[in-house]
């Protein structure tokens, strides 16, 4: 059975801040994620909805959090699976109604079997319903039958609340970062020429499981040219002597994610051309981290990494132009042929966490604030298979990305993943050294 990851006081404070922003006559109905079937009676591993985790820490399946007003007071209720001996024999013990009231930061708990009657009476009395549609078909049907109540989206309010992490959230994210860092080290030690991508993946994820964690997104393990495919996930090829392997893998602790990328040579020694690309990407990443200063705009980090990469591509002879021309208008110049993604994203209960800041978001640009956690992850990709741009023969088949998790503080950036090695000397000393 699960238990809340944080203190009651933290959850209750979040509920108070959220509910305090809603207009009179509001009703909140927050379903968790549905159980998804893989085949027949076999389900995919369940992961609770992040908003449910944020508001009350409930991580079990089939639950709805409701909040309604009684006079000036908000009353919170969790609808949960009731005790059922037959079901629990097959699927595991349940918290049940009494356990929910005593162990979770809510005022009341009821059986999911009674949700229709309970919710309908509140729906008929409200003027607006704050609910995430599409997660619970029964709830969606109940809401659709009500006339006069406006359906509203609670996520914009909650997204803004989730941007700044508390001390306890940062503690969980540091734990997640430490596990992921150790997992990458284990994979480096286990690597040898001819290893399968799947074997590197197994070394990473075995450590996750050994630490009572699990991946926060499907692990990317790309050897050679596969490292130049940004979201490569087949992980089914062998990695030849002389090739690099790019590993993008992170885990969760109580729902809070880490997200690390490291790139290393499977034979334990960077070639001259691999070293040139790697050192450039590392220089860009360090510049991006340094740009993560409280009060600076989000774009300052992306611009810092981009300037280093663009100048480096000129210095390596990949681009034959000025730095201004390489960067282009709005940092979308020809250097983007080899660095196609953003320099980072928010991190928290979701790997690509809420709150804006990512390139392409339609929200106003944010400035960095103490308590934000984000990734910094520049890369360069020279896929020999590409025909859309010229790939220098010297660098063909090389893909390098380096990614760390960074906490913004008033005293400067703090790298939560600092225990994961990334200098060339550190990596060469680790790869293949399973002692």
C-alpha cells in the first residue's frame, strides 16, 4: 500500500492556495490516471496523475479527489477503492476508506461505488466545475448531464504553483538525481566493445529497481549513428568498438523525476574527433549552467549554450561563416542543423514539467526564480544517414548530448546531478572498470 510522500501540512497548504483562487460556486473533481490494459487482463504499470500526487499524494489507481464548499469552508473528499477481500487477494491490499481518512490530508473519504450519488448532488449545486476531462469516463458522463455549470480547467492554476519546488520536493529530487547518477556510473562500468544497447539499458534500470525506483521515461540508449536520433528507443543494436553510446535515462522517487544524459566511448577511449565534439558540448553545457542565475530570462540559458556551439562549429570547420550568421535570426541559424532541440526544460513531477519555459511554449517567457529545477542539455548530432545537410566525414556517426539537473538558488545554480561524472578523464577512468 502507498503512503503520502510529503507532510500533511505541505499538501494542505497547496490545497488552500489552489482552492483560494477559485470563484464562488466552484466544485473541484480531480481524477487520477486510468488503468490502461496492455492485453487481455494484463495492465501497463500504473502511474498516478501528477496533479493528484501534487494535491494529496494519492498514488493508487481508481481515485477521485473532490473539493466542495460548505459555507465559507472547503471540504475535501477522496473517493477510493473500498476494502474487498476477493479483489485484494488478486491485486494487493487497499488503503480503504478508514485508512484514507486517517492517513491522507483530506477531510473525508468515500467508496468509489458511491461517487455517482455524491458527485451529482454537488454538481447540481455548483456554477463551475474544475475538472481534468478525459481521465475518468464515468465522471465525464456525470458532468455532461448537468445544465448550467461551466466546465473549467484547473491545470493553469496548478501549473503555476508547481513551478517552484519546496525544500521537501528538492530533497526527493536530489534522491532521484543521486539514484540516476549512480545508475549511469554502473552502466559505464559495465560497458565493453560489442555490448548491446539493451545490456546498457539493463544495467541502468537494474540499479533503478535495486533502489526501489523506476524509470521516469523510457531509457534512450543509442550507439554510434543511433545516438544522432534524438528520441531513439529501440535499444536493440550492438555497439561496435570505437563507437560512442549516448544514454538518456532518469528515474522517479515518489513521482519526482531525474533526467540525465551522458555519452561515452564503449572501448573507454575517446578518439580525437569524438573528443573534439565532446569537449565542445561540455563547454556549452557548462556555459548554460552558469547562465542559470536567478532573475535572468529563461532564454539566457539557451542563448549561452547556442553561442558556444555555434562558435565551436565554426572553429571545427563544420560551418564557414561568421558567428552572427551561424546563430541566425532568433538563434535559428545553420548551427541548428546539428543542434535541433532546446537547451533544457522544467523538471518535477513530470519529466517535461509544467510551468512554461521550453522553446515553443506559447506562454510568456519566465525568468529564473529560486526553487525552479530544470535540465541543461546541449548536444551535437552528425548522423551519417542524413541527406538534408552536409555531414563532415570526420564527424559522421557521432552524437553527443550532456544533460544535468539544475536547481536555481539565490546564490547561483546548484547541479543536483553533480555526482554523475562527465569530464573526459572521469569517463575514461570508469568505462569498462567494473572493479
